C-alpha cells in the first residue's frame, strides 16, 4: 500500500489496482459528480478542459477527451455495466491511445462519519497490463483529478 496526497493506492491482487479517497461531501453528491456531465467537466482529467459524451445507464457509453496543458488531447471511453445509485458503478475503461487494453472498473461510494469514501478498483487481464498502467503515472493523474473533485465539491456543499 502507498499513499499519494490523500489518495491511498493498493494492489489487492496481481490483476488489480484500488484507489481510495475520502471527500467532505454527501454520498449522493459525490455519486452525481461521477455520473453527470455538469460535474465531470470540473474535475475529471485533472480539471483540464474536457469534452464529455455520457449516456449514464446500464449498457450506455461514455467518451471523455481531456485537453491537457501540454497541448495534447487524450481520449478515454467505456460502457456502463452496472449502476446501483448511489452505491456502485461498474464500467469498462479504455484509453484510446492504447486500443484493445480494456479494463473493468468498480467504483463504490460509502458514507462514513459525514464523509464519502470512494474506492475504485481497476481489474486488468494480465499483471503486465496492470503494471503498465501503473508505469503511465495514472496514480498521479488520479490524485490530481480527485483534488479537482474536492475543490468542485467544496463549491456545492
């Protein structure tokens, strides 16, 4: 287990990465921030400008294009497999720059002591894919995105 800012990073198996972070906001609001374009645009992709297409329903799809400060654009897409509002989202996730490497992500939302704990577990097909994702700096990007989410939530509560 390691920690990056307020983000806890765990490797529960050779195929998984779990990222956990608590937010000072009610669970319904944190869930909405993960499922509605009007919230996602403020934090996903480290808070950089974002193009969002989202059909938030089981079988629905999403596509996010982050316009990074380095002048490049990065596109991600997936499909929603399970939605239990406001407790759980199961979705696929694929970085379009590396097509064919699709992982399954399970995000849970738990209220504890007036805060919401978000745990996101990504499951890969192989250990090499998991380790490759870690090598991309995804944990730093996730920490930056969650910091942007914390700032956005603070404007709403």
